[in-house]
């Protein structure tokens, strides 16, 4: 590339929008890519939070989101001073947020439902017989319908998770579940 006298060309490479918004750290020739860090460390953060707080605790998602937000802010506002690796830095933030969530959970008094005064053995037997009866009716449904009802109502998987298992869209899973429920309802009404 030759430059003619009197005509200056812009020899700088164009900067992409992503590079402009990515914070640069001192001492590094390459900027930290926040998206790449989140994609790389999210499974580990998610696993640790779920393992510590429990999958059925609805607060695990909030805690994991707080961790990601803290990591992004630390990188963005240059609080990550590279005294350790980014993985160690994220591990420390994750540990602290988990401890905070457990402490906060411990301060809240759990509500305990008052048990029924008298359990009726007839009701218990009736519910058990009804569940056995419905289980037998479910076996007569199409296998895919029965499986999806089982996964959704007994295993407590979301429609999105079931869609991933079957390789379908979540909308299709929703439709199949509705069809399965209506088929089961017809079987119950006809017997």
C-alpha cells in the first residue's frame, strides 16, 4: 500500500462495536471479553449455586444472576486487578454470594403449615386408589403422551427441558401435553 503525497489514508483498522464496548485491562494486549467469560463460567457458577442452595430453591436463579452482574461490574469498572486468574476471581465472588444467600435464608423464619388434626384413613385409601387408577389410564395413552405427562407432572421438568429431550419446540410440547390431558380426561369420564 503506497501513500501518495498530499493524500493521507486512514491506516487504522476499523474498530468494531464489540471492541469499543469491551473494557481493556492494564498489562494485557487483549481486552477481556465479557460475553466469552460469561459463556465460559456460567455452567460452573450455575452448578455451584444449585448445589449449595438446592435446585428446588427458587432463589438460586437470583443468586446466580447477582454473581454474573457482580462479575460484569467488576470487569467493567476495573475492580478486577488481575492479581489472580479470572476463574479464581469469579470463584471468590460466587462463594461470597452463596454465603450471603444462605445467611439471608437463615434469617427468614420458615412457615410451617399446621397438620390436619385428624387424618381420615378412608380419604388416604381413596386417594391411593385414585392415583393407581390414573396411572393405569396413563399407560393406555400414546407412549409419547404418557412420557410427557410423567416428565412434566411427576419429574417436574419444564416444557423447555422436555422440548430439548425430544428435539421439539416448546410450543409443540405444550400442544402435546394439552392433547394428553384431554385424552386422559376423556378416559376418566368414559369409565
